[in-house]
C-alpha cells in the first residue's frame, strides 16, 4: 500500500511537471513564434503554416498532425510512445490555443496594454520574438523531458527513419526539420524565414540540452552502494540498460568494493536518481558527461518514451 501511494505521488509530480512545461510551450509558440511565422521546424512549423494560410487554431492543428503520428509510432515502434508522451503533446497543444494573445486580449483587460495588436504578439520585433520564443521553447521541452514526457511530433518519423532506413537520429532530425523550415520559407515566399528557422532550431536545441540535464545526450553513472543487487535489478527492469560491475578497493579501508557503472540517456537520468535514492539513500553516485557511445546494446541518441513505474 505504501509503495502504491509513493508511486501515485511520483506520477502526480511527473504530470504536474509536464503541465508546467506545456504552459511554457504554449507561451513560446502563441506569444512569440507563430505571430512572426518563425518556428524551429517540427509540428509547430506545420501548424504555423496552417494557421496563417487557413486560419486554423495552431494547437488544434498540432493535435490533428500528432495523433496520426502517435498511432503510426504505436503500430510500427511499439509502446515506447506511452501515455506521458501523449499527455505532453495534448497539453502543449491545448495551452498554445488557450494562451493565444488575441484570446487573452478580448477576455482579460490586464493583457490589453502589453499585447501588440498588429502582430498579435508580445513584441513587435522579430529578433526579440525569435530569441524569446526559442529560449522558452527549449526550456519547455527540457522540462517535459525531465519529467519523462514528450511532445511527440518529429520524434516519431525520425525514429521510423532510424529503424527502417538506418539513418542516424541526428541525421534524421536534420532531414525532417530542414524540410519543414524550407517549406515555411517557400509557402510564405520569404527566404528570411529559413534563416530565422535555423537560428531558432539552434537556440532551442541548446536550451533543451541544458534544461534536460547537461549538454551531452548521454550520461555515465558510477554508483557505490550496499544495495547493489536491488539497484542493478531495477536498472535492468525499468531502464533496460546494460550494467558493468567494476572491482575496486577502498582507499582508506583497503576493503574490496564493487562499483556499478551504467550509461543512460538524458530522459532516464531523473528515473535513475530516483530509484538509487529510493533503494539506498546513502549511495554514492557520480554522473558524468558521455560524448559518444559505441557498442552493441546501446543506440546512440536513442528515443525512449516508455513509461517507468
């Protein structure tokens, strides 16, 4: 019973974090990026085109695009795109429409003095909008990743390209995001938007990395604990990561000591910390940057959205 209650509060904490990230996500797109037709690729870029050409609400467009992608990902890639990812996608799309500046202007007097009605944005400067929107978008995605969620989108076609065509994750993102950014410039007949799009993509990816746990996509962890078997079992079961047991010796005591070493991706860092602390609050754990991982059993920059309970 106590374990179930602990899991309940843990899940509640995660979903609350995803909602916070989704609110920032909505602000980034609705207040800054969409009004100026600039977006760092992704489903948000497609939604921007649909919004300005056909007047479709951007959030609803994101949902309409994302749902088929999630179904495709579920069918072809399995359950790695779990409920947290679906919840993150729906929440981000919902807040994008809810926080639309035009809606806020007509319903809340507080926002009238600070909303620019020419662009329906919170600034009239495209440079400020691009920087502010990209930074906020990066923070939002980082927060959502940190709480084991996702916003779906281009993660799914990139994963399909990786699995069925052998294209690397980085290469897949480059192809997909470039196609969307160039399409935005083409549809709006403004080549400057391509430059803005790549600037936004660069800023967003950097901020995502920083927010979600450092610059590298992977982390190496050394764990010294008296609960080695329990922690090892949970890492294998919940994170599906290989483990190496290193033989060591205490510098002062000279007693033999096993050290557990594991490499995880950034979406799994919070889970790793949580399970180690849960099993052994006195455990000594060192997290370090891993710039690249090569070897059987570990996919470089793999996508991992599966539920961890």
